[in-house]
């Protein structure tokens, strides 16, 4: 049987919906009160060292990386990023990862983007049912790869849940409004997709300079995490009083009108089905 030719999305990076993995206790608070919990990149690094990669990532916030014996790169990249007095040189497996201490403490909120490119695009105009799969590894990462039998024994409140935000524009409006109300400047709220790069692409002695202006290195992650299809809200502030406020959850009001919750451990992944009305244009 001949394979049907697929169409091409006009905006493949556009997204249908936004998810967030969490536990059932937080999911309920998120839905009913709009409770938002910011974390920091440094906390994700700590989690990775203590409990393994997945929810955590040792390489969060990397601006550049090189082999510890690459003298040329040591001079070049230390010179470039030495403008930051708070430069961190993290040594791991004979590699050096340059990070900025200030950026590692910025409040961040992460989400999963269900992109158009995850769906096959039909070749004909009109209404179609389309499907995509969110990989099980995304959900298992959040639960530190526990099997369903182990998860079933957990306390009800710490069992996994998935928050689904159906109107991201409205969610964005509300969270920016809440942040500006506590003193965050609008231009300090960065909402960006994460770009995934293979840090190991050039081998053991290879090097990367991601060339991002601080704090945009927080939007670069290793391809090992590509299944997380992430976007981030980063609060780019030096105001310690604001960081102190955001170290605890804030409430932006009920989100029951724009979000839903599924109290399920989707360890094998999730099949998404949508109905779209397609048209073509030049």
C-alpha cells in the first residue's frame, strides 16, 4: 500500500497545549488557587547529583563547555566569560562547564509544550483527526523512573498528576500580572522555549560555546532531555526581596476556567487526539 504524502505545518513550533507534571497535592492547589511554585536551576543540579538525571540536570545553566586539558579553549572561554565575577567552573568527567552563579538562582517555572510538529500534518484541506504521543519517559523522569507498583504504594498526595493548561495566553497574562504586582518589571519576565543541543556532538575533546546572553543560557539543555519539550518562565531579577517571595508558592487565582488535571501515572506515555480544520495558503 502506497504511503500517503504528508502536508507541512505553517508553524511547526506552534503549540496546541501546555502540560506540567507534578503531584496530586500541588495539582489541586494549582487548579483551585492558581498556586505557582518557582524553582531554581541550582536546585535541579542538586537534585540530579542526589537522585539522578530526569527531574534534575547536572548541566543546567551551561554557557560553555570544554575538555579540562584543552589549553586553547581554557584561555579563550575563560577570557570571554571571565567578565562575570560570579563565574562557576564546574568540573565533571574531565570536562569543565562554565555557569553563572547569579543565573543559577533565578526563579524559573517549567512547562511541556505539545507542538504542532509532533502531529503528522494531513495533505488535504478540511477537518481531520490528528494524533501525537507524549513519550512515557517524560512522565517517568518526573517520578524518578519508579514503576507503577511502587507509585501505587505512595501517599495519595505525592502520587503523580498532570496539569493541562488549555489557554496559555490567558495563563501568561495572569502570571505576568501577579509578578508585576509584587514588584517584578514586565521586561524581567522571560518566557522562552528550551533549545536542545548534543553537548557530546564533537566527542570527548570537543567544545561548545552556546553564545547566549545571560541569562538565556537557561534555555539551552542537552538533547538527553528533548523528550521534555520544555518552555520556561524565568524571572530575571537581582532584587533579593522578590527572590525571597518567589522562594515560596504564590497564588494567581483559580485556574479552573483554563486548566484541567489528570491524577494518573502515564508511565507508558499519553496519546493525544485533536480535530483540526486545515486550509492551505501561499
